[in-house]
C-alpha cells in the first residue's frame, strides 16, 4: 500500500519547503517536488496544509496506580486521543511501587500496551535499588529500554534515597541510559504540607505553596550534583519555573549532561486556575504545581533558545467526580495530574507558533525531534526523511475549534482547557504508513501500535 501526500508545506526541525512525501509500506520512500504517484497509491492533497513528522510525547502516564486510585485511561482511549491530537509515539512512565519487582512491572506495562493504536515505549521507573533490581534493570535495558525514571519526590511511594540515586546513575552511565527525573525535595514538601494542614489550609489553592519554586530548584540542583559526580546523562521532567531552569543552566556550564522538559500546562496555565473556588481548583493540581503567570515568558524564552528541549504533557487523567474529590478537605490527597495528551500539539501550535513565541521548526523540534534524539528513536522517528517510519501529520491551519470535555477522546470527565479556542488540527495522521486519523476522527486500528526498542546512546 502506498500513499502520496502532495503539495504540503513540509516542516521538520531543520527544513521548511513545499513538496510531496511518498510512503511505501511502513516507511517514507521519497521526499521532493512533483513525485509521481505509483499505481494504486492513495493521493492526499495537502495544499495549504502543513506536513509534520509524527509528534512524540515523551512523558505520559496511562496505566498508573497512584494515591490510592488508578488513572482513567487505557491504551485504547489514550492512544486514540493521542492520535487525534497528532501524537504518534508515546513514552510512558513504567512506575512500579517500591515493593514491586521491576521485571514483573515491566511485563505488566507491556501487556497494557498491546491494545495501543500508536507506537510506544517506556521509561523504566526505579523505585528501589538493590542487587535484585540492578539485575532486573540490566535485563530490561537489554530489551531495548534506553531510559530510566527516578522520583526525588513522593516519599515512601516511588521515591528513592540518595544512596539509591547514586547507584542508579552509576549503572545508567555504565549502560548508556539517560535518567529522567522528577525533581522536588520530598522532605521539604512533607514538612510544608504538614505545616499548612495544621494551619487549616486544606483547599487546592495550598498545593502550590506546599511545593514552592525553591523546592523544585533544590531538587534539580540535587540531581545535577549527582549527575556531575557519576557522569550520568539526566533529563529533568516537567520543569515549571525560572529557578529550576537556572539550576540546570549552571550545571550545564559545569559540563553536566542535562536536558530539560517542560509540559504544556505550565506554558499556558498559571496557579490562579488552582485557586478557583468550590474545589474547582483541584482540576489543576499537578506536581510541580502551576506557577505565577510571570514565569510563562521564561519558559517560552527557554524553549526558543533550546534550554528547554522538549514539550511533553505529563498526562495523568483522574476524574473530577470521585477521584479529584478524594482530596476535599485535604489537598495532599488530590490525585495529581492535568490530562492533555490530546491537546498538547494544538495548544503549542496556537499559543506558541500563532502567537509568535516560537517558530515552526522549534515547534517540531520540541514536540517531536528532540524526544526522538534523546530517547534513541532518531531518525526512525522525529523527522521526514527517506527510510524513516511514515509517521506523518497533515495539519490544517485553517481549522478553528474549541476544546471541550464533551467532545474529547480522553477518558476523563473534565477538560482543563474547557472552552479554549485552538487554531488548526491534525486532519490526517499516519503511523508507519497506516492512516489512523482522517478529518480529525480516529479511523485506525487498535493494536496497530508497536513497542519500540531503543538503543542506548548516553555513554
Ligand atoms: Zn509524570
């Protein structure tokens, strides 16, 4: 089966030109002007549209036992929502609890992914480090998992201590794995939470004061010190503020191999959303928290100057009814997460590209190419080139839409962006040559997604 996408404006992290893309089977066979359509090929007219490499979300949660409940999505709902939003590859955090066996957890997460309509891989969570887990991590790495995840937050659940952090980074350096890290000082969080609750400050508006910017910057600084002394390559997930960016910048100047991710909620939402009355703010509770609005220009500037490499989601869907509500009367019990797997690309395009904050090539770089490069998927993913997987997004910039929980594909009962206008949408989306979305609707096949094995590159 071949597919010819004609006369689109093809934009990658490095190129921007009008031309055609020819897909043969699962890969891109030719890119250039005026390509001839092979017999039997489906021809898509992309005049006036943009053609992007499939977008990659390097930080999502789909199967997630957390805070006494489970995130709402399955791979069926999450991959459908991702594809409608233009995301063709997901990197999910595989998050075993401290007492769990890593290999069993890895097999469990793998079994969940079998229904995925888009391609996927995992960052392997390290919630304990001893002889058994080390052997398991070596095996998991040998099966094509080239990245780990550590939590410096969430004491007693996913968090590891400093000795374990040191040994995890030492192993990562030996195996060439990049270590993604949630950076917050968990002791400070626990103490501040205790203090606030004792003062009767129990609503969602107190979530941010319990994890102020210094708590995050301290976590980043801590990780940077350990990375410096082990030589391991590290990646700060969901970076929310200037103070944390400065800690990375300082470390980079010392030679630390460190990269930065932010997530779409921090770029467009601020902490006043979490301060809304009637517990409405709970919809906007995630960690690190949404910050002051004046932080946003720093994040956009860091993205434009590539101090921030990637824009992910940290998608973690919990219903407002019955789940977020578990934290009424105690903000520390609100399940953390702002669902956005479906909205990331359109929001970044609308509020980044259309508002003049980033250009189109930076947009593609941050939402696709950098994730492919950092996590061992490039050039199979993250670009439009001969031989690359035919993961393509034909984006209609003329489309105008409104985000609403009523129309979203995500399996969650609210949208943090209810009523927001977005410019453009993915009109056609392919995964390895198969059309999975047409006219903004999922038309593909569940189970088409593949588990992607990734080589270790971070020595
Ligand atoms: Zn996360």
